[in-house]
């Protein structure tokens, strides 16, 4: 059922993708903002209470509906899984922006590419040159593929029904909305440190294994040796190490240099170098799309083999 649900959700999203901040996400963010306004007294336990009040209702409701439908018909439960995955996953949500930037850079329209990246990134990009635009786009593509595809698939498989997908996506949204870190080049938004600490720590726990599985997947379907080398030697240099793991493995697998300094805020902002090889360009952006798709096919193939093994074992 898990493999069928994932395949169906991916196919539906290819046909009719949802915006990244769709109505369900906006409702959840509004609910989280109200909880923060009501409960945020600057204490860590306030953040814990708010996190539980934000996450448990959708998880319990989503899981409860799944089990009720399963009692009526497994087909109805399958359809519910597909709907939840369609609302929580987002391969097309980031790939659409990514391919639009590739198209703009390919025709030499740097201004349009920077505008598209700024809309996607949520931070100024008007000072970026062509290489910086390609480099940051690749970084975001790798991170978003993990956040919106591989991380959700992992928890969907681990926990029954749609519980894992709802849990991971809710925790990721709360991390972005409440956590007190700010990493230039990644979409992590801040809040008061004590209140947001639990949201940050909870998501890091949930993301610990998926991050590493995503990195391993990039290594397997790309340049394995360089991916592992960059992961081991460069990941911890990134401001947010979990992103450093994904970026270093992805950059090594592609053979491209990421990180490095950026022209923004009226100065040159230093970032550590990630990856090996040549400077980022449109060619490497297209290679990034291929890397993500190959990694996704690898995951689906492994799920298929597991399903076959279970079927043979139960026969």
C-alpha cells in the first residue's frame, strides 16, 4: 500500500501540482502563529506545550481517519494516504521554480532568474551574479528535495498510515516558523530562542536519519567517492550541519562547488566551500534535476523490492 500511495501521489502532483504554501499549509501556519501568540512566554516549556498542541491534533485526526477508513475498506484508506501525501509532499512545488530559473539562465535573462530565485528563497538576490544564482539554486534544490520528498517518504514508510507524513511536515513547518536559527541561503526563520528551541530539537531528531539516507542516496546515484569525501570533510563546516550533510553529499555526487561567498546585503558574505570540481552553471543545474530523480527512483525501487519480498514471504 505504501508504494502505491507514493506513486499515485507523485503522478497526481505531476499532473496538478499544489503551490508550496497551499491552503492547508497556510491554515496550519496561521494556527501555529496563534499558538505562539497565546503561549509564547519566552520559556522552553511554553514551546513544548505549543508544539504538542500544534502537532498532535493533525497527527491524531489523520491517523484516526485512516484507521476508520481501513475498517470500512482498504481502498478508502489507500485513497486517504494518497490525499495526505499529495498535500504534504512537493516534488513539483520546488522543481517548477528550479526549472524556471534554469530556463531564464539558459536564455541569458539573469534579472528574471534572480527574481525567481528571490521569490523561492525568500531572501534578496538582486546582487547575485550568474554563478551565484546557479549555485544557490542548486543548494535550494538539494535541500528542498530532501524536505519535500525524501524526508516525508521515510516517515510515511516508518509510521502507519499517513501519521509519519503529517508528523514530519508539521514538525518541519514549526521548525521554520518558531526555531531561533537563521542560516543565510536556507529558509529557516527565527523566533524567540527559548520558545523555539523545542521545535528545532524535535525536528533535528526526526530528521537525523532521513538526512543521512538522502545523502547516501545522492552518493549511490552520483559520484560515490567524492560524495562521501565531501560529506565527511565538509558537512560540519556549514552553519546548519544537517543541511551541510545533504549539500556536501549532493555537491560531491555532482562534482560541483557550492557554498562560497555571495554578493548580498551590500557586501561579500562568506560561506564555507562545499563540494569539489567546477563552478556552478546551468549544466550543473540540469544535472541536479537528474540526480534528484535518480535518487527518487532508487527509493521507489527499494520499496518495490521490499514489497516483493513481503509478498513472497507471505505466500
